[in-house]
C-alpha cells in the first residue's frame, strides 16, 4: 500500500513539473548578437563583432567577415533607422550558421550611435 502512494506522489510531482506556467511574461526569449554594423545594403544590414571604423572604411563587407571570421546579415523592417558604424544588439529568433550567417532581426537596440 505504501508503494502505491509513493508511486502516485512521484507521478503527481512529475506531472506538476511538466505543466506550462501561465504566469509570468508572455514575451518570447530571443537570441542576441552584438557588434558593429559594417554594411547596410539590399534591404539588410551586416553586424560584425570586432569590426573597426577602419575596417568599414577600407574593406568590402565580405572581407570584414573573413577578417573577423564572424558576422551576420539581418533583414529588418526599420532599416532606415540604422547606419554603418553603430554598435547594436540584435534580437532574433535564430540565424543560419553560414559565414556570414543570415537571419531576421526582431528588434535592434542601438548601444552606441555614430559620432
């Protein structure tokens, strides 16, 4: 009899842990990518972590990506609010693991504007 009660308690505990919470915020947790906008073209912008002002002025976008071995092209609805040289944090649902990667920005937070 004690084993049955123990079994029932374990099952209830397990089910309670698997239930989705209806409390809290309804916002989805997004992935983030931070870096400098190295290019804005063709309805998208390129973010490269570690890109310098000199890189942006002297190198082509693909050269910047290859130099730093990272970078992501993002599409974004409010592209006209962004410009090269800005340091940004991009919230996105995911990006392809190519070099450079590509994805769709959900939100862009400007961390440092162009001086």
